[in-house]
């Protein structure tokens, strides 16, 4: 009988979810997917179905984050890095069996919907940074970043369940070629500097918290989720995302407090004036900086 561990169970459940139009978790079907009757007993590993559902989406988020990291550290142009990302993501999809779409959670509790939204935003922000590099170095087409991102994720997060057989590998190889052909449109590199700001300075309202960012800056993201609207007191929240290496606290790091929302991650703010402050994400290697606290004009294109 096939041994069962948590990852095997989660991957089997994710494959079942990919085939269904809802988020019900039928344990007999999951056990059959694992090839082991022991999966029925393994149901006790999870307090309720929502915990297992969250674990399934977390596996997809981790697979995409690892693939993006491989791309970001790959040599060559942005086209080469994009190829590295696609190859790595499809390898992960064959290993897990499927990459779930974060945008299919309308029947989930609000807390899980928010978590899926946060994971979706993390993946899209990093992928758009990569695509933006391709626009600057001339290796990728001058198209809308959101449309390019949607095309890539729609191809990777298709509901079909992947396998390890040679035919699947052939299809994956052709998918990489087709996506690269659709996204590659060589053109002269953009004249530098289009976004000429080399550094940016930010501060909270009272000035207790100060920080610096290294440019150039690729994209400004706008989030309209209910928690961002409540925290910012505005119809949307604007953020500039940079790598950990491009971020420095100048003063007041110890004055930053966080509100750990059980549904939607941590929210950072100055403990004196309440201003939103940068959120350092060591797991993704990114720092999410509130655009409202940055000084001067960044000349960064906005993306929803």
C-alpha cells in the first residue's frame, strides 16, 4: 500500500479540487486519488475542510514563488528569465499534479477568499516585474503587463491535471514555446532612464519611521480589497514593491507595529501616528511599500 504523508494528501486533494466546480472535499475520492485507503484516516490531520483547501492553494503559491525565484536569479535577458520561470512552473505542476487558480474561490469563506487574493497579488506583482524588465531590455513585447500576466497564469493554472508521462512533457514543452512566441517581440531597448529615479525616500506622518528604496521602479500596484480600503481610508491602496536588497530602514524600524490579520496577512504601521509603513516579506524576498509615504514623483506606471 502506498505510504501517505501530508504532501501526498494535499496534492491529491488539489487534483480533486481542480476537477470539481466547487470546493467540497469528498474524502473517499481523495483516498482513491492517493491510491491508498489510509487517506481516509489521514482526514484527522486537518481540523476542517477549509484547512485542507488552504493547504492546497498554499502548495500552488509556493510552487509559483519558487519558480519565480529561479527566474529572477537566472542569467540572460527577461525572455531567458521568463523561459526559466515557465519551465520551473511546469515542472512543479507535473510534480504536484495541478496549479490551482487563485481566482476560483467565490464559494469559499471570506477569510479564505482574502488569503487567495493576497497570494494572487504576490504572484502577479513579481511576474509583472519580470515582464516589465523585458519591456525595458527589448526582449519582450510592448504589451499591457496585466494582459501578459493573465495569459501566462491562465495557461499554467488550467484545470487539467498533469502527469509525468512523456506525452505531458511534450505538451509542456510546446506550451513554453507557444507562450514565449506570443510574448517575445524584439524591439530596441527603451531609452534610459524612462524611470530615472535612482532612490526614493519614505516616512510616516510623524517622521519617526524613515526608509529608502533603490530604483528604478517597475510598477505601482493598486489594491481595492476591503482591508486595504479600511487601512488606507481610501477607495484603493497604492504600493511600490522592491526586493529586500533595494530596501533600507533609515530610522524607526523599532517603531513599526503590525496587525496580524488571521485572514489576510500582516499590516504594518507606525505605533505613534498610525501611518502605513513598509511590510517586509522575508519568505518572498519582497518589501511592499505604501506609495503615499514616498516623497517626490516616482514616474511609475500604475497597474490595478
